[in-house]
């Protein structure tokens, strides 16, 4: 494993990389082909500890709740965003606050549900895991789904590898409007620094061919380029 002086140096590089990604986040949105409508973009910057202690809160037309985690640090940064028009994309980014998540197993789960009066349902999902460190970085990131919508069948779990691009697409059927997302990161060599969960929606009785394109990894660094004023939502609700 990396020695302490080297780890401090890599941590500095990681933080700079995250900052750069945050400053470039607007360009990242453009590359996805989105043209956000007025008030169609919503953003929250907080951390795992605050999420786990919070009451349910809304981002766009979704309500998030029941956050829990093991292995990760409470100070790890979480960014949740909605972008797009009538069929928005929801992205949740998680970034290490300590430079890396080293060898081990980490879990992170939360509930997401459509907020009335929205008529959207879950459409497609995929995840991604990456590292800003320059080592072997071997590991996997798997998302499993528990349906909270009656009669809905959960998609097959999807798995991505560190720095290997996004996982296969998971397709929701049966008009899913609520689910629990259970994420497991297993690092077998060196470390990871950023996780990315992306969900697209479609109208309740319609279809869409849009496949979620996760915000580029290190997009979690957008936290460092945005004001923390929205953070007060969770504190006010707690």
C-alpha cells in the first residue's frame, strides 16, 4: 500500500482533480446532450453522516430517504442532482473525503420514490466507479434493487469495475415509482475515490430510448464548485 507521505501527495492531487471536475461540470452537462429547462435542475451537496441523520427530502420530483452506510466515512461527500426536462436524469455521486477507499468492502443504500404529482416512473439505471489514484485500483461496484412498487419485478443487479466505464443498463418495468438501491463496493487492490449512480425516467404510460449517461467520474467534485447553501435543506429537516 502507499506510504503516508505518498498518500498525502495523492490526496492533494485527488482534491485538485475533484475541484477541476467541479469547475468543468457545466461542460459535462453539455456533453450529455441535455438542455435544462428553467428550474429543471436541482442540486444538493452534503455528506453521508448528515444524510443518515436526515428526514426525507426532495430533489426535483424525487424523495430520498433511509440512507445507511458501512465502511465509508461519514464525511464522504454526496452530491445529488436532477437535470433535464419532462424525463429528467437523477445522478448521485459519492466522493471519498480521505483521498481513497482502500482494500475492503463498503455498502451504501437509500430509498428513492417519485413525488406526487409527478407522472414519471423509473426507466433505466447504471453505475460507475473510478479512482484518481495512479495504482492498480482493482475492484467492483454493484447495485441491487428492491422494488417498493407492488407487482414490479426488480432489474438484475448491475456491476461496474474501477476505471472501466459504466455498468450495463438496468431496465425498470411495471411502472416502478419507488425502490431501495443497495450498493456494494469491493476493493481488492489499491483504492477507489468516486462512485456514480444514474437513473433516468419516462412518463408513466410512455416509453423512452434514452440511456442514462452518468456524469463523468470525478463529477462528484462539483461539490467544490457549488455553494453549500442548499445543504441547509437537510439540516432544517433533521
